[in-house]
């Protein structure tokens, strides 16, 4: 079984927080009139505490045998800011300030998970984004003395943190508009192309609500049959670092093993909110 830290960062990556740097934003529908550009308006001196809660259900099967892993709910607290602004770009430090778990049915598994994610406390870096949410600069550092295993397992967490702000299209859009971002998702044995589609559900001044759907775009993901899908909603206030959202994702992979077909399915519910 992959470590629970790896599961954590996989769930953070889909779909509300983007994957590896993608190829751009494509507008699918411009939406209703009036249409106007969506742009971040940055202010210096902001700070924001954010809490992520991740509930994951994992099921694995090999041949006629199957197992459901009773994974606990994971909590990840982050602090962003204070922000600085230069050349119409927002620059902000971030840090993982605390982690925790709740629930779960297996005390030994809970303790193992708690020990693994405890190593993320103190992870920090700096991000810089432009007015459309594109990442211009990003750094990520684990605490001193972090194990090579944790460095490898936290790679997706690092990538997901590059996109804490919504990414907007170049063109003016109105309510009902849809745009897609295509990204690369690195899996243990392959890399697949994933499309994340945003729909502008409502806009009231600087308050916007986005509907998010995610689907895999590759027809052939190599030796493994990989499926990724997701849906959810995000509420965001332009000019701030405040975001509230609920997202559910399902990722599954099938392959042939020495004892017949093998399959892993992970369903994740994630909440993000100011803390």
C-alpha cells in the first residue's frame, strides 16, 4: 500500500488545486452578457490561515480478494502571507503550521499516518502569481532533516500548492462561462493528461462561485487502465486569499498482476476554508 502521505497529496492535487504546470487556458463558452475580464487585484500586507480536511476511502482488489482501508480524516493547516505586490504580481510566503487526524478504525494505521504527516509541519516556501493566477515563481522546502522518503512523497503537495488561487482566462467572460486547463498528472508508472473545467456559476462584484469538473483526457495511459474524475464548487473573493470549497474526486487504476486483475480505487472528499 502506498504511504498515506502520498494519498494525501494526490487528493490535494485533484481537482481544485492544479496539477503540474499546464499548457494554458481554453475558453469553451464565453457566458452571458455582460462579459468582463476576471483578474486578481492584489493588496500588500494580507495574511490568511487555511484549513484543508481530506476524507479518503481506498479499496484494493486482486483477483477474487478485496480490501477496504479504513483511513482517517486528514487535517492540514497552512498560513499564507504577509503578501507583497510588485509589477502587478502577488508574492506570498506559505507554511504548513499543523497537521492532524480524526476517525479511522485501525489504531495502528492511525498512528502510522499521524507519524508520516507530522513531518510536513514546517514545510514552507514562496509563491508569486500574476493577475490571471499564472505562477511566475515558486519555492518549496521541507523542514531540516526531512527523510528522502518524505521528500519524494510530498512532491504532489508541492505541485498542488502552486495553484492556491483560481486561474482565469485571458478573454472577457460572463456568468455561465466555461474554461478548461489541461495539466499533467504524474502517477507511479505513467503520466496522464487531465482536463479541469471551470464554470462561472455566479458573480456578485468581487465574489465569484465556480463549478469544477475534472476528467482524464488520455485514451491510453500505458500498462495501467487509469480513470480520474472529480466535481465540486469553490467560492472565492477577488482581492483576497479567502477560498471556500468542497470537492469530490475518484481515481482508479487497473492492471494485470501475477494473480490476475488488480485494481485500486480512491474516493476523496476535500474541504478548504479559512481557519
